[in-house]
């Protein structure tokens, strides 16, 4: 028997969902629940929403201090953008590309075109040979004449690349990409997750370079049928997505609170009790801190992994061991330096791991036309520090010292002299980076956690530590997990 619409609406209105965490996953979850008329309270511990998507002001210029773009695969992010009436803001990056620096004995050079995760289809291509040399190119070519792989199921990208094409391809071409994208060494990356279809194509062709060439051809055919960039962003910054999500969720009736840290969740009968940290400053001297409790029918935890595990631990057996969650810092710099007008290293730089203190650099005013116009002739660069097993070099520095280190690294990575007086403004952001789903064992760990959470009535969990990093993964995962919780509340 189907519920009458009015009965379903009344049932939804009687349900209260608390979402803990105001990043994009939490905001999507709150909006999805509010859509059907549920009462929603979102709690964010920080004084701003957004999580890994955050803004900064550099001398009047608003910039993204965290995530600056999204992958278009799957179309999920674009669908949300369309729903929020942000379509006219969609922009694509400058196609000029980035550079590679730090290869021993090799001058900085543009990143080779025509590869998958840095694996070249043609090792003798000039832009590839410029980096790995003739010796590296001939070693890579052996992949074509070695015995065919009849089952391409290597679980380590680094091992696969080294055995088929040699250490130079792994260390000088693949490692900079995996370090820049996943903050991980290629040995720890699962090729099937990082490059879906690679193992299957490798089994069919028997050669890694031929498999890469086939994947590039397939990608080109898909692009011909459905043209578009693999990466997009929003004019004005990705933080405008957070503003629009929050505004729409509030319009649908959700209550959104910042500076409201959920300290504990507890189960009492069929209800969940969320304890919210009180405002110590508001208490009289010597008095006990105030404590607020919120009663809910369901709780969706949408925080970074360490906080999420603390909240879930008493209720979810089988969470297993946490993945590595390195602290990453991004230092954004506004620079007055005409020497950068020529875009000396394209849209930015990836480094060979171990060669520089900075992991990567984005020349944001070259990459994004809207930002170049906003900066008014000045330049914005973003320098990233830290990776898996390597703490950010800026972590122990104060803001001024971190800015000066970032300026020094920018000068080295861009190959130009940037005087201290060229620095107009700086901002640093620290992130707990979720373990990429492409790391070996990460997929199994996530599936185990998700299954354990699903066994607990009225409890859900979303965020990059479960979905994998990137909006293209976080958003559809948050929609699916929220639908599971929402359906259970409405139909049992």
C-alpha cells in the first residue's frame, strides 16, 4: 500500500535530523533532508562553513584557500551547480598546462602530454624524453617487447610501472603526479582505483604503454561525443558553492549553526542525543560550562575522520584502524612581480618527491581568468606543503615565517627572483587530508566502515574519509548515504 502524499509529508515533518559538520558533505546531507520537509539542524564547530572549501581575502581579492576546482566525471557536481542556479559561473582552466621541476640533472620542463597518471603512451615523445632521457626512454620501450601481460592485476601502481617501464618513469613522471594529486608514493596507489579500466585494458593489450595509448584514444572519442573540460571551477571561487548550498538549505528550512561543536552523541531509546559544547566565555567566573543537548531521530556525521571516529566509536563496532590523515598546508600569496606576467611555468608546478620543500605550486592567476581580472595585474600563487608520512614544513612556523618560506619556494619553483617586498598579502590554511580511496587497502577499509555504520539505526556518515577526496566523489556519496538514512526514517 502506497502512503498518501499528505501522510508522507506529515511523517517527514515529524522527523528531526542533526548533521554534524558543515563542509560540502554535511551541507549536501542537510539539504537532502530538508528537501523532503524534515527538520534539520546542522552543527559546525568552526566559525565558517565549507571545510576543505574555504575563502581568504588577500588585499581585497577573494580567493579559494582550499579546493579550487572539481572533476567533471560523473556529472554529479555540475548537476548540483545547475540546481543551485550557478551554471553561468562555470569556468574552465587555462589549457597551457603545468611544469615539472626537481628531476636530478634535468632542467625544469612542461609536464608531458599524452599520459595516464604520468605513464606515457610514447616514451620517445620529445616532452617525455626530455625528462627521462634516452636511457629512460629505451628502458620504457622494453614494455612493448617484453612478454605480454595476460592478466593485468598488479595492485601497486609503482610496482607495475617499474617492472614494465622502469624506475625513471615511476620516479620522474608518475611520482610527481601521485604526490601532487594524492599526496602519496606510487607504490601505495592502487592503479585500478586511480585509473579505472587500466588493468582491464592492460589485460587486453598486454603492454602498459599500449594500454595507456588505448585509454587516451577512448578518452578522446568520449570527448568528441561530449566535449568539455575534465576540470571546472566557479567564477568568484568554489566557496560560492558553499554559500549557495547553505542559503538553499536554509530556504528549505534547515537550521545552520556555526561555532557549535558536537562533543558527543548518545542513544536513548529510539532517539539520539547530541551534546553541544557550551560557550565558556558566557559562563560566570567559576561556574560550570554550559552544556546543550539536542534530541534527534537521526544523526549524520560529516566531519573529518579523526572527529568522526571519536563520535562514532561508542556506537559502531568494527570501525577498524584509521587511515593516515596527513596535515596539509596551503599558503596563498598575493605578489606584485611583473616578472611573473610571462607565466614562466604555465599554470603551476609539480615536484619530484624529495627535491623541494614545497610539494606543488599553482599559479592561480594564470590558471583562472576570473582571478587574473580580480587581482588587477598582481599575481596569486598557492604553495602546498606536506604529504603522506611527511609533515608540512610550515607546521611549526608562525604566519610570517610560513609566508616567507612559501615565497622562497615559489621563487625556486617558478625559476624567478621574488623579492620579499613583492609580497603584498598571504594566508595559510591547514587541512587534515583524508586518505585517498586509491591507496592500497583504502577501499576495503571504507567499505567496512560504511557497512558497520549502516547497521546502526538512525546513524549515517559522509565525507571524504569515506567517499574519497574530491567533490566528484564527496557529493554523490553524501546524496546516497543521506538517502539511506532518510528512507529508513520515512519507511523503516
